[in-house]
């Protein structure tokens, strides 16, 4: 199984995460090297739905426009419901790694299914806790995959954002 080799950024809002993705896009960064994880919808006052058309995932609900736009930019969209966290939406390379990890993950000792899957793809334990905590409080995790040069390029572009970098 592939191990994750990436920088991660935590954003407080979907707008901040989306702005960061668009900023990277404008600089020519390869968007296929980005993954985004966040709540599909955090409000129960909106119905939530996900469906596919022409190999693209579509969404409607409280954050449907946001996820629809992100899924137009990034590939491999997916949605999972995790106990204790709720509905999480994924896009990018982390999706395929996570699916493989979920298929083989063994959940023990209070570790969540998401935590077990993230650990299995090589995310350090302290980062797993940081990601889970951020996702539980409706933050967004942007993961920049790639070699050291690509990660440094993303770091220099994203240093002007409100992101919390997690290495």
C-alpha cells in the first residue's frame, strides 16, 4: 500500500480551503496532487445528497455548491460516514489510499475507523489525532502530495493563507 508523503494544511472554513486550491491552480500547481477532506454537510437543516453523472460526483445540500466545485477541480470524489465524526467528503489521491486502508483496517483500542485508515497509509499518530479533531469541528484538511520540490512550491504559495500547516 502507498504511504502518504505529504504536507497538510488545516483550514477553518470551506471558503479558505477553496481559495487555497484556486491560488495553487493559478500558479500552475498540479491539482491532481491535492486531496481535500471535510464534512459533507454540518447542518441537519438541509437535506444532503450525493450522486454521480459522467464520472463526476455531484452534490446538493448545505454545502453542495462548494463540494460540486471542488469535485470539478480534484479527482476521486468519495463520501463516507464515520462514527463519531459523521459525513465526510474526500477528493484527491487520499481517497484511493483511504479506501484500501478501510478495507484492511482493524479498529482497536478506541481508535476510530478514520484514524485506523489514516495510520495505515502512513500518517503519524499525532497527525491522525490532529486531523480527526479538526474534522470533528468542521475544519478542512488539504493534503499536498508530491516530491520535496512540489511540496516546497505549495508551501511558498500557501504561506500567505490562514492555514495551519501540519508536517
